[in-house]
């Protein structure tokens, strides 16, 4: 549940592939729907479709907060990183007849949503051993069509609410520290030139990992960047080539998570989300993830004290949008 409000609001989590919409009424996230972005020419058309489907295309909805997979400019415009759309908050207000549309980064919404999480929303990967006040910095990240990340950091004002800090950390340069890492780097460099964490840790990155480690494997979809068959094979046999690829991929996510924890000094913990982890299921190698998460030289002991959490709730960004509207009303 999120904070209550006097009027219903549209909230949405729009990634590179799918758009998830809901109406927040009396603190409850209701009327949830999901759509494929590619089925619509623009975001306004998708919003109209949602309101028609939800039966809420009336005058009682006047405000919306849309979390989008893109950097947001100071005048609230965005060009999607992994989709064709460009959006403007003012343009959407005019097109939809709304009093207010707020655009925020999709992982900023995830960060604000961290404040709403309870024990049932989390699967603890590592419990942590250090004391962390509620105001301590936290980071959330996850692989999907791309790799998103953001932090929730303490306010500089006494008694102030924590603030989400957006990040394009997925576009930092990928660091190869093992022989297998280097194989992956070399293949990605040959294809793309510069290699970012997003290139190797997004959903399609798993297919790249498998192609680099097992170039003679003819797994369906890998050459097209589709990791679904790799995932299926890994779930069937963790010792197979596919299983070893997922282990390597899990370790790379751990390395990236450790870097983010250092960047933001996240004494409040690290939170992992994203559609890819859900698809991996039990094939996700938590042990290898944690081994590489803490493998940061002189900061190994500190990283080992942090909590690491897998978010199992699927509406955190929607909750985060609602909290953002409450704060900025």
C-alpha cells in the first residue's frame, strides 16, 4: 500500500519493451494492465488504450506519474534509450487533457518504491551484519531490456525525506577481471567497440555471454541475442554449458552490484530487480553473485556486511510513482 490521496492518479512503469499501468485509489494500486510498447505509435496512444481498458477514461483522473526507461531533461522530456519513443510531460498533458503529468526515470521510481517494501516483498540473498538506519543510502538495480540503477540517499536537511538519485551506471565501462570476463569483453568489443555493463548484463547480454564462452554451441536464438533457450537449458541442468553461462552472468551482475554499492556507499543495502532475474528463477547463481559482489580488495569486509535483497514484488515502480506524486503535490 502507498500513501492515500484525495483523487485517483495514473501511475506507469514503462520500460524498453513493456508498459505497465495502474490507477492509485485510496492508497491502493488497482486496475493494473500491461502492454507491449511496439504495438503503439506513441505513449499518448498507449495511455488512451489503458484508460479505455480500465474503464477510467473520465474526469476524475487528472494527474499522472510515468516512470520511463530514459534520462529525464530539466524540462521533463525524454528519449527512450531502448525504444523509439520521445515523450514530453507538457505534450502528454495537452494530448490527454490532464492537469499534471510528471515524468521520472524508471529506476528513480524503483528507488522511491523501496520505502514501501515489507518482508513479504523481499527475498534475502544476504542478510548483512551491519546496523543500517532507515535513512541509510540504498541502491536498486536490475537487468531487463537494458540495465537500470538508482540510489535512495538521505536528505541533507534535518528530518528531510530520502531523495532518489538517478544514474546511467549501466553505461559505465565493463571491467573484465577473469579469463572468462575477457572472452566476453573481446566478443562484445568486436561487435560494438566500447563495452558497457549494460551490453553484457542486459537480457540479450546473457546470449552474448554464452556465445563468448561456448562459440561452438548452436543454441537456438543466441546469435540473435535471445537468451530464452540458454535459460531453459540452464534450469534443466546447472552443470551444462548453459548453466555455466548463467553462473558467469550471475557473477558479472555481482561485480556490477559491488561497484554500485561502493559508488553510493549503500549501508542501507542493495536491491536487485528486473525481468531477467525473474526469468532465470532458480538458475540464478546466488553464491557466485555474492562471491563477486564482495570481491573488491580492501572493501571486501565492508561489502560482506551489507544486506543484499531480491525484490519479488512486481509493482514497486508503480508504488514509487505514487509516492513521488505525494511528495510533489
